C-alpha cells in the first residue's frame, strides 16, 4: 500500500508518502534509544508491528518519508503540529532542517495558519532545528512520554506566516510591479494564467491541460525558501498575480511568464530587470542563462533588452535559443 499525497523535492532529499516497504527502516532507526527518548508517542521497545501500524495510521495525517538518495532516513509530518524524527546515522548534516523547511514552505503557499511544534527540554538538536526555521517559544505544557514512562515538560513553539516571511524575505518592487513569494490566494490566478495553452506551450514544466492539483503542486514545490531554486509571483502593486518569475538549475537559469491579458505593457522587461538585479546580488552569481523558443519573438525581444547574448541553439525536441547574461553586462545595460 502507498499513502496518497504529493512529493516534495529539496536540494538533497525527496519527501514522499510512507509505504509498507519503509517498516523495516522505521523499526531500526526509531528503535534507537537516542532517537526515541525524545519522542512522546512511540512505544519502547519498538517493534515492526508498531512501524506497520504507524504507516497505516499516518496515511490520513500526511506523514512523509525522507529519502536521502535512495536511503530512508526519517519522517516529517504536519498535522495538528510539526513533528519529525531522523535516524541517528544522519544527524548533524542539516537534513531535518532542510526537510521541515520544505514542508513549512508548502504549507504557507496554501494556508496562512500558524504552525505549532514542541520538544522535550534537553533535546538541543530539535530546539536548534525549530530556531533555524524561525519558531518562537510559547507555553511550556505537561505531556506523557511513552518511551520514558512518565510525564515530561514540553516546550511549545510557534511559527506564524509573518515570522516565516521575516526569516525568508523576498520583496522586489519596481515602478508598477511587486515580486513576492506565492501566497494562499495565488492558486486560482496561477491556474487561470498557466492553464492557457499559449502560456504552457512556452513552459516545459507546465502541462496542458493543467488541473488544480497539478497547479497546486507546481506552486508548492517551487515556493521561495531563501535559496535557489525557486519561483515567485509577479503582481501589480496591491493587486493579484499577473505572472511568475523563477531561477534555478545548473547552469543557473531564469524563466518567466506574464498573463496574456497584460502582454504589450512592458511588464516582462520591468519584472525581469528588477528580479535579475536582486538575484545577482543576493546569490553572488556571475552569470545567468535563459532560453526562448524560436517561435517566441516577444521573449527573445525581452532577453535582448535585458542584455542577454545568444550562446547556442538547441534543436530537439523543439528549437530553443539559449542566452547568457553576465553580471558585468547587466550593470552596463541598466
């Protein structure tokens, strides 16, 4: 059996629904006393039957397995609060911070509800993860630890959308536009724009037809998390989403699209100029690549205005002209 739900990808991890095949790894990793002593719900000693029950029970709660390469290393879930655990062999590598960050970004892309969590005082690793993510301390409550067999103190932690945005700021303002992280209300506008064939035809990552679930997954997996890769909303000042801009890949490349209703207003050039200045400085980039299909004269014109130089032409599966913009050329062209 495979649980339902979407996958999330980070720089090093794949977050996916739990599967029956994970029972052995869960039993081995969570059964380590140094792991389970900081949790409240699992029994100790921990048996395979407990893992099998956990997999079935967590189906409805959205628990996600963490795959580091092809290896199962832990679990993260966001139900009534953020919970997680990581196998001891994988401690000290920042994996849980990376995984939880992806789950939180996905949550705030669709929901502005604050996220809560808690840890047993003395669990310095968990405290550090939550602090890095921007959580602030709230109340200390009493709880029962099944592994320890007695009541424990639980340090409550809370993360609001505003706290998340302070930790992960992205706000680029031009004369008419605002580039910002995706917000809860962007899904309908994104679906209406990207669902148009004349837009999706220019974007290799957007299928056509585009359904609501696919659109939601697209936004969630590309939400801004403070580093590349990411995409962001292009909006009019105090207005709705009118387009999308993004950056990522190796070599680092950029992409964008604008609602056809707003074509011929210069929005693409204005948004991209502001965005490129920001990302060159923020991420210390020396150059950024871009591509435009051969039958997209508007996009080619925008890239030329911004100072991009043609580097090559890719002929398959469809002709795409490749461009490159250096930091020096951008500054000279401003």
